[in-house]
């Protein structure tokens, strides 16, 4: 593994450049499907948008689309499903595209960034600072810091890791968004005022956050498609049943896309408290306002809207509420 990482470091270090517009050299074969088209998708804010498509001819496909390189894209035979994550570069890249098992059987050749990304995904107990130090010029380092670590780190730790990146990555989209996130998170520390917002409940009625503050309120970010959220919901339901009459309230903010899925999730999980959603997935302005990069996520605020805790789960939520509501007296 160490030899592989060293080889990739040398390859990436020799070719590292700032992203520029260029025609991608991407071709491949499609297996395990009768799909007639392959779609090239652009990644932004945890979402993919189709930017080009080509017809599959005798099992083969080829793209020459002008895109920003190097960069992360998606390759798919069905835009309704999560695509193959693929790092494209200014080099000929070949793909064996298999949609089976979430594209896990697909093979990408010719992209040093993709090779590094594959190694990263297989590495356990990653030290992100060490990884960036070993690959400071790689778009992969900037991406995984943004995508996999921003919600785990403090604002100070995010800035420390950004500083480890080579100047070729300092102007990347990922670093720009990380710096914006740091500014947001600095304003969301315990003791700060929670941002106000207005959204709509399942009946289409406008709800203003600041007008629904009583006792202690949990600002709970979730979605019906989020498995960890659904797993955590019974804990939140138990806390609500135990402490609602003592001054505990909740406002749920869903990152759902479809109203019917949102409403079904509320019903199935017995989320019998105020719920709102913009129904625009990760484009949620409320999630951006609260620096939410992964769900479930939450903030506990008092009746004046002051943040008293964040990301409370399981027993920690119960014990915090017990302490705040003086259950020991």
C-alpha cells in the first residue's frame, strides 16, 4: 500500500496543474446492461447535473466534451440513480462501465487522480492531514476534505488542512466553499444566535423559526432518503415524548426532494412536531445557513434563539435535556 501511495504521489506531483477548460478524452464499454445512452454529469454540492450524453454503439461509447479538468464528474446509464464517481484529467481515460452494485464493478484506466481516489476509499482510519501532506497538489485531497471531512472538523481544523494544500488547489471550488463554510460555522458556535428563517410546512403554510421558539428547541436536519437519519429518529421521538411537556420542542428541516416521500417519512417515523422543507435537496438555503454538510445534524437553542449545543444524538440528547430542564431536582 505504501509503495502504491508513493507511486501515485510522484505521478500526481509531476502533472499537477490548476483546472482548465479542455476536451475530455473519455471512452469505454458498457456491460451488465442494455442501456442505450451514457450520461456525463457535473458534480456540485453533493449533486450531479447532466451536461452531455452519447449513444451506446455496439457496447461502446466516447465523449469529447469540453469540461474543466482535472475535476470530479459522474458517469451513468440512468440519471435517476447515483452515478460512478470519476476523476477526469487531461489524459486518455478508458472505462468499463457496469451499473451493477452501484457501479462498484466498474474499472477506470488512465486517471492518476482516480487511482488515488480508489486507494483513499480502501484505506481505513485515514489521517486527513497526513493524506493531504502526501498529496498536496491533487484535486482528490481538496475534494475529500470538502466532501468527507468538513462536517467532522472544527473551523480551525478546516483552515489548518486547507493550508496544507498546494497553491494549485487554493482556488479550487472545494477550497472556496470550505472557506465560506468556515465563516458560517464561526457564527454558529455555542452562545451565538441561531439564524432565523422562514419555510413551509407540509400544508404549504409559511413558518418563521423565531416565532416558534419555546423552552428549548431542537433544529433537526434530516431527510426521508437518509438512512442514518431514519435510524436516529426513534431516539428523537423518545426524547420528545419524555420532555415535550417539560419545555422541549422540535422543528424538523427536511432535505427531501419529493413532497410525498417527505410526508410519508414523517408519518412512518411518527415525527409529531413542526416540520418544514424547501424540497430542494442539498440546495437548501436553510442547510447552507446552518453550515450543514451531512445529516442527521441538529442545533439545540433556548427560547431566545441562542445555541446551547449541537449534534446531540442518542443518550447525549436525553442527558442534555435532563440537565437543562432540571430533571435532577
